């Protein structure tokens, strides 16, 4: 994956150039992504201040940490909605934080896309200054234009996504997205207030030696999953395999971002407590799976391709195994061994 050193390309320029290359693309879609980038800058500003507020709170206000977590979840949710409700591109939104579809206010035009998002992913990491993120997914509506979006516009399988991506608020803030023609990463330069292309055409390694999972759930997993993790930790000389390393941040965005760049596998399997898995299909699994597949990786629920699951509910959950193609193959081999 070539790092870009010789050209300065903002995300806006990149989106326009991408659009010029695709047949039939309209300015609608690039304006939509541009509006999203603005929302991410505003959330980034707030996230960057959260640590400062937290440090002050630690001097005596005991309940501030919990409130900050809640405030940031809610703040990010509101910022995205308000940045996106009036552009005329969307006919509705759905957020992990809201039970129902978020309609476009009556005074604004309804457009041809729907937006689904997890406004703040990894929110339990906010008060310990660990990377968190925002995840988004864009679908083209299936109901007639110029009317409010309906549930069926949102309940489409992931392979129908027009674009998806995430922003990671970490040591540096990055926006990674795909519009179905490769994966591009932009690093936020706060001094100029722009996301600049830093990772051109990201490709995930075919195989990696890192696995990423909440191993505290080990005793709740089924036998196949336990066998895979036992094997991941072993040297297996006859397979020329060394023990894998474990990395687990607990923010899916950060764990999948590392998996994308270094290779390996991120897993959130079903267990006896969360028998459908924990992660949400529409706000987390589908967009991250689309990004990883576009970078040459794979995403599975253990039996089938995540992007082919027909959603039945807005807040449906799914087991998720996502990462380097060969690592996902390995996991499936263990899960499906009788
Ligand atoms: P969210 O903060 O949006 O609710 O998502 C949290 C998710 C995901 O980011 C992460 O991979 C997972 O929950 C961590 O769960 P565990 O604490 O069970 O490991
Ligand atoms: Mn999340
Ligand atoms: Mn969330």
C-alpha cells in the first residue's frame, strides 16, 4: 500500500475525482460524503476535548466519566443527523442509538440515499483515552423518489452498499472509506482542518499473525471457536505456523483498522449469552465488512458471507469474523469441522 507523500489531496478532491471516473455518478453522492466529513470534524473536535474534561473531572466530580460517555454518544448522534438532514441527498437515516428510522424533516427535500451509522463506536473507551470511532453505511433507496424513506430502504443486504467507512479518533484522526472501487485512508490535519489522502488503495495482507477477540468470553463459546483460539496460540511446526499474537482494544473500529493494515483476524462470535453475536449487522458488521472486502479481505458470520445476509430488523446482530482472507478461511475451517 503506497503512502502518499508527493501530492496533497483532500477528501473532497478525491471524492470528486472518483466520481468523475464512474459512469452515471452525480454530484449528489460526493456532496453527501463531503457533508459526512464535516460531521466527523465536529465530532473529532469534541472527542479531542473529552480527555481534558475528564482530567478536570477526576479532581472531584465522580460521576463525570459516565456522563461524558453518554454525552459523546448523544453528541455524535445529533451532529451527524443535523449535518445530514438538510442536504437533499437522504430520504432517511438509522442510528444505532435510535430504535426507529430517523425521518428527514418535512421542510427539506427527500433524496435517493439512506444513511446508517454507529455514531460512536467503542464508547466504553472514551474515559480512558483509547481510540474510538464512527461507522457509516450508505444505501440507495428502493422505494420511489421524493417520498420519505421506508424500512425496506434500510433492510438491504450489505453487498448493496454504495459506500461505507469509518472515522477513527485516535493518536491521529483518520477517515477510511470505500465507494466500491478500493479503500482509501485520509488523515486529519487539524492545522488546516482537512482530511488528506495518506493511505492510497489500501490492501489487506493475505494472511496475518494477529487475532483479535474478547477472550474473556472463551467459556461461553462453542467447541469449534474454542478449538480455533487454542490453535491460534500454538506453534504448529508441521504447518509451519507460529503462535499468533493477541491484540484487543475493545473498539471495533480500532481493532478492524489494525487488522486492515497489519493483517490477521477480528472476531466477535456468538456465545451462550449473545447467541446471535453482539455486533449490529447494519451499523457495524456490514460497513466494516464492505471496507475489508474492498481491500481484498473476507467477512463471514461463520457460515456465510456477511454482506449476503438479508436483514430482517434494524438492530439485528450477527456473529462476525473479518480480516485477511486466509485467516477467515482458517477460522471457518475450525467452526465447521465436525
Ligand atoms: P458501541 O460502543 O458502539 O456500543 O460498540 C461496542 C462494540 C465494539 O466496538 C467492540 O468491538 C465491542 O463492542 C466490544 O465488546 P466487549 O466489551 O464485549 O469486548
Ligand atoms: Mn459500535
Ligand atoms: Mn455506538
